[in-house]
């Protein structure tokens, strides 16, 4: 997932296909719009599930990504290594049509120095601060100035206080950021942009969960462009201290960091296929993002998801299975900067999106799976019933229609085009303690739980690949109804208004 918000946090309708309705269940049209499996296909699923549980490779793949390649910031040298790793493994497994698909990002970003920060007045004290993602470097010698606390993160509030913001280091706390996010990330980014335009010297986002882990809201724009102001993330305790002191008088701080920034860089998604036997060009897509944040090694965000994608390919090949529809495996970049890789993928593949029978994305870590997010599509829930006994045996027979995470990962670009889209549903209690933090490392990954999740993805995606039935693609109007049903339409409007999708 790309943003943490507890503090946190895209019409290819086929004439030949019958549009479904969000409220419709598959009953009454079971033979055309659900998963229908022959006895031999069911036996194949059992073979695949056994392969993945008893000899699955997700754990080893995640170890290689997290421990041997390390943090994989979009477009960084490590990210390129990870794309080479995936290409080499897909080749070794014997997949087809293995290639990279490039798209441009305005800037890549990596910390070059450790950030330093201190309070100067009313007394001297070290502060726990890290650079925000895609922040420019501070000027030589750092940024130094009086702190101005901004309690509300809206463009109008910023403009009304512009004379006091000018020349200050603006402090915004987690509560103000959460409140702004509830109106959509676009409105948050507009307000942050206005702070820079008002002439602030620097910006401090008080979003760290603790001083021990100043965490990352991520980025301050949708498209991977650099922010307009040196911006640091400050630990929780330090943020509260600054607010208490500001209530009594002036507070002066300074911070300094250098970030390595390269402009207009090509970033690659990695694509590989197991060709379908039916020759129609229809496919299912098994995807997840390969990029990560840098404080940890991205073992769970999203090493487990990327490892799952390759592990499903490995297990299908090792089982000797031949699906009817093509199984396409895609590792996306740029997810953490606004699901850029999957948005570009959907744009680049618009002409053949109509052939996509389902998208299956993993991005919530390695806790034991509960099932799938279906984002309000009753026909998706109904289709899963065909394989529910198998998913139940993995503990993953559930369906969630919680729309909170609709635009948080790479299924969203497909979902808004009406493609049947699923995200693996796992608990996130432990995940949100570590993601985007130094503690997102391989030691937290449980092999059995990861195998359960990978097997859930493998069995479900293979069932959709081998089914004689298929789910419809929704019309644009039906997508809007779907998004409204899961309370995600406001966020979609925000994204459209900012030309993100
Ligand atoms: Zn993620």
C-alpha cells in the first residue's frame, strides 16, 4: 500500500459481453458470468494449491528481494536490480513474453545523507526527523527558522495565513493531515503546495508514530514529481513538544539533509506470461508492486506481494498446468508514488483491456489471508463461491466490501475501467505497525502465513484463468455505482479532478 493514514491512510465495455450490475448476483446467469470449473480443472486447482503450500517459493523470493536486493525505491539502482531479478527468474521458470515496459517519472529520489534536526530555541534539543519522500534537499547549511503551527490543511486556510507562513518553517500535525486526507489526497497535496507558494522556508509533517519511527506519509504529489519545499517528517513526541512550546512562545528549529534526485527517468514494469490454450487473447493478471520505501527493506510492503506474483508463476509451471486463458504476471513500479506503474500499464494496454478476465493484486503483507476484497461487486463474491471450499481450507473463504483501500494499490486503475479486480484480504494490524518503517524487514515474515496468501492468489487466479464462465466488465456508470456503494466515489472524483486517472 502506498500511504499510511491511521495515522494514518481507473470504458472498455465489450459489445460481446453482458454488462453486470453492481447489485446483481451471478444467480440466473451462472454459466456465463461466474467461475465454472470442470472436474479436471478442479483437480488441477488441488494440485496447484498443494504445490504452493508444500513447495511454494514465496518465502525464498521475499528473502531474496528484501535481504539480498534491499530497499527498492522507484527508479533507484536497487529497483533496477529487482526488475533484473524478476526477468531472470521468469526466464529460469520458462515463462513466455518476458519483457520490461517503461514509463517516465518526473524524478527519482533517494536519501543521500542522514537527516539532522534540532530545536534551537527556547532551548537546544535533538529532534527526530527524516526527509519526506520526494522532498528536495535542504540548502547548504540546512533550513533554519521560527516554527509556525498550521492547524488546518486547506488551501483557503493556508492563503489566509500566508503573511505568517512566509519565511517560517511550517509545522502540520498528523491530525490535520488525516483530516485533509478524508477530503482526498488531491486536496491534501493542493494545500501542501500552497504552503510552498506562500513562501515558507520549510515544512515539518508531524506524522511519525513515535520518535523511534518517524514514518512516511509518502509523497506530496500524485505523479512522482518533486515537492516545492524541503520537507521533513517528525516523530510524534517531538511534534507534541513543539506544539506545547509554541503555545507559550517562539520556537526556532533547523534541519538538514541531502537527497539524490535524477530527473525524467524511465522506470520499468516487468511482464511475463504463461500462454493460455484457448487462443482468444483473454488473460488474467496477477500483479503487485515491486517498489518499496527505503527505511526498511520492504519485506512486506511489498516484498510479499511481489514474491507472491513470481511464486504463482513458479507453482503453475512446476505443476505442469495449462490454463485456458493466459496468466499474465506483472510487477509494477511507482506504486508508492501514486500507483503510477499500474495507471501507466492500463493506459498502455487500453486496447486489450477488454480481454482481461480478472486482476488479482497482493499488497497488505504476510499475515494469514481472510479472503478477497471485492469492492462492492456482488458478482465477484458470487463467482468466488465456486472455489469457496478450497479457499475455506486456507482460511481465506471470506469477502470484504470495505472500500477504505480502494485507491491504495494497483487494482484501482483496472477497477475504474470496469475490469473485475480483487485485492488479497489479510489482517493489517501488524502490517500497519511496520510498513514504511525501518522495521519492515524479512524477520517479520511468517512462511506458513505467506504460503497461505500466495496459495489463495494462485488458486483463485488459476480458477478464473481456467473457467468456462467470466465476469462482465462494468460500464462507466456501473463503476460509479460500485464506488458509491463502498464510499470511494468522492476519492475517485478527487483523482479525476487532479487528472490522475
Ligand atoms: Zn504497498
